[in-house]
């Protein structure tokens, strides 16, 4: 079809990052002023928290190597992939080093993939969660998490997920009808609907979402919550105010990256082979 794509968010979904309250209570760092943090920086701190213990039952985060690498790549994705320019730089020493560094962490037991988590007491130094749930449990500062905040990229941008957006192509023959649908989607009537499972972009919608999720989590905790509904709304609102961009990378690109990286971590191919295969496949994908 050609034309320019114009994106409009109808929800503002984003990930958050937090740290173990128990491990942070023993840490002697200065993290009081953190408002947002990128995954790589968070994992540097998480590794410090792990290393300050005997490591027998403490792990970085509840992710495998593929997911962990996925988030590291998204930190500075432009360094490796520029979808708009159809440029791929994955066969670089930096990408190979990234893969090898994650494998080294796995080999040293930081992910605990061989541990029976059901039959032991264990701790994850960091936790990645999603907006509405994280906002609720961030209020449990005694037994839960500390310094819960939106996850940013390496440039400090809090990006919403593109799968909570709609788009119009400038070459569409039905732009007026498309705009009519988008206006309906952004109306208070729709934004306050229970169909929305995350923070909406309208103020009334966000109020309605916050009320629904606060009631849900209160019920799930037997009514013994960690803060008031007003406090919960204030957390969500403060996080929403930090949003300043949208992650527009084609999800199929990261699916392909994850698939090839999994072959490296399972021993099917080397880091160099993985990087070369990804460069070739993504160049083909961008130019099809």
C-alpha cells in the first residue's frame, strides 16, 4: 500500500522493574532517587544484590537466558536493528559479546535453571512486572519489592507497547472511517469499559481501570491490602506521567531474534553463527 503509518495509543501498557525488599534492606547503595531504570542498569544492581549473599538460593530474576537477552537488546535496540532504515548490525562484536555475557551468567548459576524452586526458600534480586499489578504490590514495601518503577530504555525513555495502539496508513482509502473508529475507541464510553485490561489514555478510563484493579487485588488478598485506592491511583498516575514514547519495533523481529538466540543458548550454534544468521534473516525480512 505504501504511505506513512500514524500510531494512536488506546492503552498505555508498559513494564516495571523492582528489587527484592529483603535484599535491598541489606544493600548499602544509594538508590533512593530512582524514577526509572533500564534493564541493563537494573541487572547490574541485581547482580550486586546476589553477590552480597552466599548465592545458594538467590538469583537475578525469574527469566531464562532468552528472555533476559531480549530485554538487554531492547535497551539499545537501535545499536543493532533499525527497522525504519532497514539496517541490521547484529553480526557485530558487541552483539556476540552480549550473548556470551548472558551465557556466562547462566553457567555461574545466576538464573538457577537447575534448582527445584518448589522445594526450597529462594529469592529473586529483581522482578519484572506489568503496570497495574506492579502498582498495587509496590505498596507492600515490607514484604514485597523496593524501588518499583517503570522500565525505560538506555536513553531513559518510558515506552508504551505498540500492541496497545491502533494505526492509520496515510494511503488508506478509508481514513475518515478509520478516524471515526479511533474517536469511538478513545471515547469515555469505551475507555471506561471493563474490556480494557491496562491503563487507558483517557483520564476517566484510567480512573475506572484503577478502581477495577484495586478491587480485584484487594479481593485476592482477602481485603488485607497494602495501601488505599487513592494511593494506588497516585502510583499509576505518576508512572503514566513518565511515558514519553512508543516501542514501534515490529514484534516479528524480536520473535525471530529470540528464536535464533535460543539455539545459541541450547548449544545448537555459536554466538558468531547466531549473529550471522540473524543479520541475513532480518535483512531478508526487511526487504521482502
